[in-house]
C-alpha cells in the first residue's frame, strides 16, 4: 500500500491525530508571528528616544517658501543641524527633496544666502548663464574648491555665496584670478 492512502486511512481511523497536527501547525505559526512582533519592538527600542524634526512635505526649489511638517524621528537619525522651529514664510536657500530633514543650511535668512555664508564677487566673463539661486561649483587652479550658490548677478560680476569654511580658499583663488564657475543642473 502506498504512503498517501495509508496516511488517509490512519487519519480517518484516528481524527484526534489530524487535529493534533493542525493544532501543532497553528501554535508554530502563532509563535513565529509573536517572535517577529517582538523583534520589531526590540528594534524600535534599540533606536532610543525620538526627536521632533521638520521634514519637507514635497520638493522645494531654492527661493521658494519651505513647506514642511513636524515628524518624530529616532534621535540617532537626526542630523545635528536639524531645525527645531520653522517660521511661516521661511525661504529655501537651496533645493530640498521631498522627505528630507530640513537643516539650518537649507534656510535663507536674508534673501537667499544662509547667515553663515560669505559672498564673493566673481567676474562674469567665462561663467555659465546663471540665475539667482542656482547651485554653483567653484573651481580654482584645476580643482573643485567648494559648492555655493548664485546670490546676485549684474553685467560685470556674479556674486557667489559659499560656506564659511570655503572663504579662505575662495579668496586665494580670486586673488590668483583662477576661479572658474560651473552650474549644477
């Protein structure tokens, strides 16, 4: 006699054996689900405390008003410069992606330039066509020195805002006349 007919005959004669196997499988599934839920709770507890941060609700272009919402993030995921409060008409100093935590450097204080940046006038000749708020890469002596943004443009010069830590190399390259600008798309 084959195995399958023999099993069917055994279960037909002893239905308690069938229900014992069904119960054992149900307990195994229940234990598996409970273990998975405990693993999720342990992972959540491992992150520690949460902190409220402002997160961009949608993509924001440089010069636009920042649309953000308060979200609870684990403290381990929050950047040190994340803003804790956001005024109603705050302007973005550079583009912010949807879902990105808003940090201090993303926000403009006077116009488009963040308060801790330095603005340099760079001769307009040889620079690409720029619009105020464009992201700009600053090259000098054949290497990338820093990234900044176009703060103002006139017929003679382009005012480029750069982070404070880039001010010294930028001024040295300007003194040498070796600054080249490139626009980020």
